[in-house]
C-alpha cells in the first residue's frame, strides 16, 4: 500500500466524508477508548492520592492527641496550683481574659496563682472541640467549676472557654490565648421604650 493510500484510509477526505473543503481530518477516537484511557489514568493516580490523604489524616490525629494531652496537663496544673507546670504551658506572649473581663498576661496569671486568691477545687471538662488550622489549635469546652475567687467570693457554675495553642519552633505547643465566659448567664434583651 502506498503512503497516499495509507493516509487516505486514516483521514476523512472530501470524497468519503462529504466535507466540501476536502481538508484531511483526523478520525476521532472511539468514545470507549477515551473513557478507558481516562479511567486508567485516574486509577494510576489513586494510590498516590490515598497515601497523601492517609499521611495527612495521621498527622492531624497526632496533633489532636498532643492537644488533648496538653489540655489534661492544663487541667491538672489549674487544680493543683502547679505554677511551674502552668509556666511551661503558657507562651511568653500569653493573654487571658477572665470571666469578669480582666485581661491577664503570663506574669499576671502566674502571680494570680501564687497569691492563692483564685483557687479551683473542681474542674470537670466536657464538650471539648479541637480545631486545627496550620500552627494553631483552637479548643472550646464546657467546664463545671467550683472554688474561690478572692477572699470571700465562692466560685461555682458552668463556664465555656476557648483556649488557643500555637505551635512554636521545635514543634512545641504553647497556650497563647484563653477566654472564659459564664455559660449559665441569662441574656436579657432590654424592653423597647416607646
């Protein structure tokens, strides 16, 4: 078979296809062949994607376990007034907001523990949620608390808190922010003066 005959068999020409221009056109691959090629490419990519997904899930699981362990350490330190443990947990730029709206630095928080005026005797934590975003972990929880705030003021009730951890150099997580809000406070909408 000549080269011209092979080309005309592999291309549509005006005499066969009915095209008025007579421009040779490639025949289209059958749709089945296209689907098979695409399916093969997708199947070849799946093991790599699955391995990456599995690695990502394992990393997130390990990070979550680290934060859960740190939350337990914080709870123990808060109940025992363990100042060295709390010092280790808090970042140097820590800011905490108390239930009364007071803003505390790390030094102020540790001094508050040293003076013994704020003491917890019960700290039961539930409804913990952890959200991981890059080098930040945001923890929210509900805490049932008993203790004393000041010389005469008893502390009793439910509080919601948000604690923010930041992963610093050396893969060390530190509490960088804390905020607590009474959970049993009833918010009243003022009457509309007409």
